[in-house]
């Protein structure tokens, strides 16, 4: 672990708006990383709008880019970051990418947001679930599922904090040393739950952060959260807690600004999905003021 790194980020691109790579690349650059984006799709806008158009990259096209990098000995990465992946063939190719990058750098950190769905709704083909379970989770260094995704990956229902911690333990035993449930609604509260298994022998260090719920719906916040967790975890490799406090605090400042901007423009922020004010929040990303503190279990 060092101050900086080079991240290969395989995520969606939207021409307008901030999801996928559009919400991950700029913050990671602000935190000092070289970021090399591969756009798994290029859409006009995110899929929450009434329509969208664009192109989807397939597994073969992804591999072609990797081979191009390899031919020029450009495959040395410190981190791989993946988000939404829409097909089994693309996900299988991502697994080949993990192997390839680890053959160049055995210390490669793979940060995986296992995007499957949210609030009870699946966004991806059903067949992806078992591929994540059996092949992806085992090779991930850090996993950042939401509540629904943890349930799908572990088969456990998460209705209490204890359920969340148990599910993190289950995921640790499958592979990743760091697990962050990026959002879970438990007992009417919005929580982030983190778990860091530092050694094989000791139990994981576990914590929660309570997040003040803003009555609005945002796109791109999950992708931004994972990017910030990658960035701050590299600076604080031994304290997932600190990394999560910084990530959540940045997010909250950005979301507050987003809602205020929409209100100022005369929009009711509770009526539709909001585009985050990412560029305008660069100071909150570079130097967050910790407003959301972790509580240890
Ligand atoms: P995934 O990308 O895996 O689906 P996710 O469902 O956890 O992840 P979000 O629901 O966008 O993604 O939540 C990620 C983070 O964004 C939360 O930890 C929280 O900090 C912030 N966030 C999102 N929506 C809100 C909200 N309405 N109020 C307060 N914070 C929010
Ligand atoms: N990627 C694409 C192409 C999307 O359309 C969306 C949301 O609509 C996302 C990602 C969502 O990202 P997040 O879970 O960060 O809100
Ligand atoms: Mg969510
Ligand atoms: Na997540
Ligand atoms: Mg999401």
C-alpha cells in the first residue's frame, strides 16, 4: 500500500450524468490515483431516465483492450475496480482480467461492487448471482454490496445488525478480507456496516456508521461510495473504519449540496432521481470533514 496507485476501472460510462466510471474516475483522480477507465457500456444517460441509447462492450472487446495493454507492457495495476456488469460472458472475462493482472502484480487489490440489484429488485440476469458467489467473491479483496446484494450472495436475510455482521463473516470465509455493506435499512435506520478480517486467526474488526437519511433518490452514489472506499482504504490500509468515515462524510456533504442545488433551481428533490453534484463537491472529496463517526461492535 502506498499514497497513490494505478486503478483499472471497468464500469459504465454515461455521456451526461454521473454513474459508473463517471462517478468513480474523477474522485479517484482527486485522491491522487492514475485511473484507467474501460467503459463497459457507453449510454447517453443512466437507465433511470425514460429512455437511454448507446453501446454495450462484450467480453471479447474487453479482452482485446487487455491484450493491447499487454502487448505494450502496460498491465501493471495496483487496483482493479468493477461495478455493474450485465452478462455472464462479460463477468467471465473480468475474471480472466483479474488473473492476468495478478500474474503481473500478485499484490493487485481487487475492489468489487457486486451490483445485482437494490431494494428487492434484481437489475441483472439471475445467472450472474452464482457466478459472483462461486468465482468473483473468492478473488475479491474488498466487496461492497448493499443489503439486497448481501442477501443474494449469502442466502441470509438481513433484518438486524447482527444479521449484517454474520453475513460479513460468511463473505470473509469465502474470500474478501474487507467487506462493506454500503447501505442497509435496519430498524428504520440507514447504516453502513464494515468488517475487516485482518488475520486468519482473529475475528474481524466490525463497525457501523449511521447515515442521516435524505428524502431523495440519487443515481451514482453506490459507485461513488465504492470508489471512495478504494481511495481511502489505500491511504488507511489498517483502518477500514477511518476509510469508511471519510467516504461517508464526503458523500453526505455532496448529497446535501446536490439537494440544495435542485431546490434552488426550483425542483422538488423528492420527486425523481437526482444527478449528483460531483464536480462542485471536489473540496469535500479531497479533504472531507468527518461528520459521520463509526461505532465499533
Ligand atoms: P450498490 O451500488 O451496490 O447498489 P448501494 O445500494 O449501497 O450500493 P446507495 O443506495 O446509492 O448504493 O448508497 C450508497 C451510499 O450513498 C450510502 O452509504 C449513503 O452514504 C449514500 N446515500 C444514498 N442515498 C442516500 C440518501 N437518500 N440519504 C443519505 N445517504 C444516501
Ligand atoms: N450504471 C448505469 C449504466 C446506470 O444506469 C446506473 C443507474 O441508473 C448505475 C450504474 C447506478 O449506480 P448507483 O448504484 O451507484 O446508483
Ligand atoms: Mg441502494
Ligand atoms: Na454497494
Ligand atoms: Mg447501486
